[in-house]
């Protein structure tokens, strides 16, 4: 009976997290990344995106169902043994210092991808993430709004050691998605394509960051700075890496 009550309590926590997927309509947007093979706006097909980042409580359910992804069991090829879920009290126990409603962090790309696969989903592509993250509460693209940009930039001034807030504290954006800014960094499916180069020998490459050898991100415009920071972070990571401020959410294709 006690085990049954514990299981029911854990399921209630996960349900209360308010997750689920939001349908994102197809559309075009102006990416800060300039691709040699794409002129003008980028087209994003309709897809579904989790309203909230995956939480500790949700990931705990996952590792209990898939013990190969528990701390201490994951091969070093797929996660750093010393960092992976290191903030949890035990392999299948969060502990008093970790809230089940906080976004899960200290997860590798491989673990995040495995979780999404268990959901019959995937990690969002960079273009999908950037497309949805350009919105504020009322506009599909708020990036020209100086006040909105300053609000996002304010997050980067916070200490990385600060306790993470629980998910769902921010207002939903135009698409009904929350916490894309101001809470954590997020893995994307194609993170490995983000290769930053500091080679500015060509005058045309001055103040630009290389992306996948096929485009460049201008760092001149202040409005691009938050995106540049994310590209720089993701490009510095390997799939086995994990940090205390890096989590994820899942996406689903509709085609």
C-alpha cells in the first residue's frame, strides 16, 4: 500500500507540472543565422512543442522505467559519470534540495534524446526553437522590442549558482509556450552542427560566428546577443556534457 501511495503521489506531481504539447503553426521568420543555402526568411513546418521544460519529477519517472539511464548505470560514452544527475540525492531519489517541479538539468544530450524518444518525440531543431523563442506574450516576433530584449538579457546577469525556479512561473508566449527564456539553457536536436570559429582572417568574416560551415551569426546587433550566447554555449558542448543550467524539452513532427 505504501508503494502504491508513493507511486500515485509521484504521478500527481508529474501531472501537476502542467506539461503537454502545444501545436506550433507553420510560418516564416528572420533568423539571426545566415545560411548560404537559404535566402531571406526561414520556413518552419508545423510541429508540436512541449509547453514547459522537462522537470525533475518527469525525468525521475523516466529513469525508473528505463534503469539504463539511471545515474551510475549510464556508460561514460553517453554521459559524464561525475556530472550526470549529480544534484539528485540518489539514482532514483531527488532529495529535499531538489524540487520535482524544477526543470531537470545535469542531463546529457543522449539522455535528453532518449527521454524524448520514450515520448515518441524528439528534441526540437534549432530553427524550431528560435522560431518559437522569438515571441513574447502577444507577438509572434518581439525581437525588435528593446524592453523585451532587456528583460531577456537581464537573465544572463543572474548567478549560475542561484536556485532554479520551478517551471511554469513565466507567462505563456504567443504560441502558448513557457520558460523559453529566463530559466535554463536547452538542448536542441542539431546542437552538434553549431561550430563556433574565431577565425576572422577574412575581412568579410569580421565579428561573425560560424554556424555549421554554412552560415554566420552577426554579433553586431544587440538584439542578436541572447541568441549568440546560446549558439556559443551549445557549440562548446559535447553530447556527454551536462551543466546545472542546461535542460531540455521535446518536440513532435506533424508530417
